[in-house]
C-alpha cells in the first residue's frame, strides 16, 4: 500500500513539472510575439503605417519643415535638384510628383543624398518610397552630422554608418524604419547612401519618389546671427588692466 502511494506521488510530481514547463513556453511565446513593430535583420524596428495615421504618430511629427531644402545635395543623380523635390510633407508621400523622381545615373544604381536641417532635430524614423520594376532601393546606410562631401561614392561602401537598414519595396508608404534614438539626437544633418536596388542589377537605375523623416525639432537654429552688445558709456571698473608687483591697476 505504501509503494502504491509513493508511485501516485511521483506521477503527480511529474505532471506538475510538465505543466510548469508548458506554461513557461507559453509565456515566452506570448512575450516575443510582435504586435505593432517587428525587428528584422539590419533594419532596426519597422513600423507599419497601413492605417489612416495622423497626429503625433505620423504626419504630426514630420521633420519636413526642418529640412534645409536649398542645401540638400546628391551624388550620382540624373538631376541633382530632384533630391530636395522628393523630400515632401508626410501627407503628400503618394501624391503626384511635380517633376521627375530622384533617379541614379544610367547603368549605376548608387545614390548618395545629404540632408541638412535648419535646427538640431531628433530623428525617430525614416520612410522611403521607391520606383517599381525593381528600381526601389533595397538598402540604405545613414550617417549623422557628417559635413557635405565627407561621405562620398568613393568611401561610402567602406565607412561604418551610424545605422543601416534593409529596405522593402513599399509602394503605398506604409513602412517606417525606426532609428536607434540614442544615436539620432542633436542631428544637424543626415547623409544617406543607397548602394543597390531590388533588381540587384549592377547597371540598373535606382528611383526614389518620396523620402521622409519623423521626429522632433528644436529651437536651436543653425547659422544663427551673432549680435554684439556695445556700451554707450564705458564703466571704468570694467576696463582695468591687471597690476604687477603690487602696483595699482590701470584704467584702459
């Protein structure tokens, strides 16, 4: 009778351990099921905006108004002015573009865009809408606060970026690539290098119709005018030369 009771106790203990194991696995599975963002290799977090998003989550925090459009520059583009043209307000990302999109030179998919801001900003995310038929860029390397020309087509492949992303073909403007916020504060400029496109053709053309940034602007305007304050009546006590060997100070 004692042996039978012992066997029953052992079986009950095993069942408790099995249930605990299953509960643990269920907890882990629930914890790591993605909800609104999903991590992807070399992408950081990608946020889907397939809803009618507005306010603080999307257009309300667009950095379009902080971009110094006249100073936007581009390398290896068919039309350099197209770089500033495709940096548009959030709610115009799918609108008809007044002019040509940003295209790389024929037989070369690389594009490099330098985007200065009029004030220091915090960049929380970026969005890229590209062309069809495999012309949309498939990767972007991003540098923070590099002077114009420091990153160029000769060294961009070798230089380590602040962050890089693998880009999906996003024709509806639904994907936002979220930055590492610790590295994208006090940003005065961004340099973006698009090395290839989804056609994976070394001689194909890369095309971008919208380039947007989301985040927070600051009041720290760049290229501020320096103002000097002049005295209308000099004060003698403010213009003393230091004395030497205990001699009295001199008034200048």
